[in-house]
C-alpha cells in the first residue's frame, strides 16, 4: 500500500528519540476578499520538508480544540495532515459571522479558497478531503457546490446541503427552536433578523447555500452519514440520491440516531434499541480512514465494492427479535427499488384504512388558536435534548385541536422505508394557516411513539418560492412532506397519524392572518376553523412507502389484512418442464428450504444453512412428476409453506 510504504521509509529515517504525537502551526489564511481566517495545521510527527501528504480539512464555527488523541490518530497513526479552520467571524477569524453565506459559491467562497490554499502548501500532496459532522458537514456540501478543482472527496455526518428547506423554513414554516437556539448558542442572535427577512426561497439569498442547485458541478465522492432522528435527515438522503444518479461513487450510512446523541447511544427518546444499533467511535473512525485511504491515497481497499447504502431498519423495541426489524440492511440504491406507495385513507370516527371512504362521510374540523398552540413533544430537534426523538404523543392527542386517525390492530407487520407524505384535502376560514402532521407507531400498551413528522404553511402549498393565500372556505390540496424513515410497525401495533395546525416551538405558530411573516407575533392573531376532507374525490390519505422485501400488511376495515412474508420473498414457478423456486433475502440469514409432498414428507432439501442477502434460484435435482407439492421455508422461528402445482 502506498501509505504503508511511505511510513516505512519515513519512520526508518527518523531519529530514535522522536516522540509519538504530532506537531502544529496556526496560520492566517487569506480569502479572496482579503479576510483572514484562523487555521490550525496538524502534521504527523515524522512529516518534515519535503515530504507531502494527503490532507483532511475541517471547517467549523465552533472551537478548533479537537481531542489530542483524535488528532494523533489522524496524523501520526494514519499519515494525514489535519487542517482545522474557523469560519468567518468565529474563533478569532476576521470578518462577520455569515450563517454559512460565505461558504458556498457567492461573492465570497471561503470553502473553495481554503481548499486551494492547502493545495499550495509544501505539506500537501494535492489530495484533499473534507470531514466532520453538523456545521462541519454543511461546510463540506457548500464547498463542494463551489467545485474546487483540488477537492477529492467528502465525509459529511448529520448535515444538509439545503439550508432553506431543511434547516430554516421547512414546509415554508420557520424552524423556530432550531434556528433561534443555534444562533443564540453561537452568540449571534442579531442574525435572526437577517434570516427571517427572507421567508421565501430565492436564488440570490438562499440559492448560494442550496447545493441541490449545484449537484451537477459537485462531482465528488461523498460518504453521507445521517440519522433517522436527525435534524437534517432528508437533505442528506436527497444529496445521496441525486449525486449517485449523476456522478456515482456515493455511500450512505443511516442509524437510529439523533443529532445530539448519535452513534454510541442506544436510547433515543422513549425507545431503547438493541446493542446492534450502536456504532462505537473506533468503528466510525475505521470507516473514515477506509474512505480517505481509498480516495486520497488511492488504496483499493474494497470500500466501493460494498453495498452503497447501509441503514438500520427500526421496529418494535419491546421485543428482542432482531430478525425482521432492529437490524442493519444493505442496498445499492436509495430510495429502495422494492418500495411501493400505499395509501391509508382518513376515515370518519378516527379510522385510518387501506380502503377509501364512502361518499358522504362526515368531515372533521379543528379549531386552531395561535395563542394556545399544540406543543412540541419529540421529533427531529436539537435543543431541549431530553425531549427530542421518538417520544410518546399521547399528551397532545387528547387536545381538541388535534385530529387522530388510527388503523385497527395490525395482524401482520408493515414495513415502511422511504419518504412519507400526507395528501390532505382541506380548507380554512382564514387566509393562511398551518398543517402539522405526525406519524406514530402505537404500541399494544397505548404508547403513541412519534416516528416522523412534517409541516406545511398553507400559503406555500404551490411552492416555497411563492405565496398563494387561501380562499376562505374553499377546499384545496396540501401535500405535507413528513420526510423519510425506515420502520416496521409490528403485529399487535397500530399505525396512527395526527393532524393539527401547530407544533410549537419546533415550528413558529401561524397567526392565521395571511400577513407578512413575523416571529413571535402574538398581537395580531386570529382563531382558525380548519376542515379535513375525506369523502369522494377529496379523500385525504397518508402515503406510505411499503417495502416489499420486509414484513408487510395493510389492515382493512374489519381486520382483514393483506400480507407478504416478513423480510423475504418466496416465489414458486411451475413451468412445463421443472419447477423453479426463487428466494429473495434482504440480509444474510439461516435458511432451510425443502420440497415436500402433500403429506408433508420431505422429498428434497434444496438448501440448508446460512444464505447471503440477495436473490437466489433453486431447481430440484430430481424429476418432479405432475401433482401437488409444497415448498417449505424455515428462517429462524418462522415457517412458511407455498403450494406448488406441477402440470405436465
């Protein structure tokens, strides 16, 4: 390997008394407008002129004081130069804090300038990558959007490439707790006035911090690492899908993690996931090194031969079963090819069902008072750490301004993997209002655990770049994006969706007046009467991406269910010559597959033992005469039989 050979030569040449560690310098790096940014450069102890090495860049609005063990690991043990730069107006850097505005591709392009400065230093061999989580990750997406020629790869964790729709105005409504909390925490509350002065998406202000406008230019390998309960989940998924489609060379890892408690934390909100959900720091560090070794050292270490996507399929945390849920799943695509959108319709009397409502069903009405908003419990938040994630929603479901719809108890599991949407037909007696929707997994003991949620400011129903006020009393169509998840709703559980007009302080409350956006407007408010339609052509429905390779069931009125085999697909084909048995597995499991006659006597064992994930085809070795047979499949505690009719 190139790196190992280099280390051998360098270490052999060093004096015996050289200590283990790293050496550092602090530089003032000039940006294109003359502003100087404070930059720490950490070198392996053995790096002396003229030895140049690959460089990892971290750009941060926080402290540059990284753990010394981490720096030594990256530099001395892994042979990288580590560059840590304070963003404009932070950590002693010149200029004013700019809420990432100078980190993209506007008049100032600080990320681009940092990369190109590194290229010109004696210690850099022109192989430069970027790394880091949260704000560090956002700066990676924005730097890549500016397309610096010497950037080779990125590894953003818990970050988004789209600030407007993911971080600031989700669904057109202001993310109050996140934005206010973060700016106050940075000591820059005055930036709030600048941010909220731009409540509409536009190319001049928001376009320069929206990498989805620059996917075509950002031809770099990315290793995206979001979490299912993270504040930025959907942005990372969007970046992976689009960059993989245009440029390939993308990877993604998604665990059941939130923004402030990720990787090594099993308990999220009110749920505790099995030990297999944990990913310790050294495992993640090993992935980081493999990624940078591949793209910066050019080592063919196999990381790009592995599945492109690895995600944690969440599920019932009251069971110890990790066969069909609460385990890792691998795929080469996102969204998964095997998902199909399945509607669950809102029905009268709080029913959520797979069959549409009959004509004339009673409509549902809620009364929304902005001075008494429905409070936030859980969800993808950052501040108020004890309250975010998958929390029990029962305290708000009994409020008169919350409409609740639930399926009957599921007879078989339902596996939902991908983007969840609510197609709502409704109206209001005001010029504007909000629709706030929550998707919950209702456990047998009654806990209503939040899985994902979303919001839509009604005036933005036709786009986040425009405002179209409502016609009071006129029904309209509202598509609420609940972002994505990967969750198995177990048998004995129920799927629940709740609809209201506020989720405060996660989102700013809508005063219902239709006036210009204003934070904390409690002086000019109107009570709104909002109507949810579920009849005829206006049958509102929840759209679930049901994964055909997982446990699936949609409950019909009366308890009837449609089911597919959990976590696998078994297909039996009977041509005129010999039958074919096809088996698809989402992950490696022990399998016993046999051909039996109608009495249950085994005629032939087709396979026995561990079978890898993927599609497999089996052909009986013996001649199978015309008749009726059964294919018997056993995986763990599950047994399934399929009839096989052979006609000659």
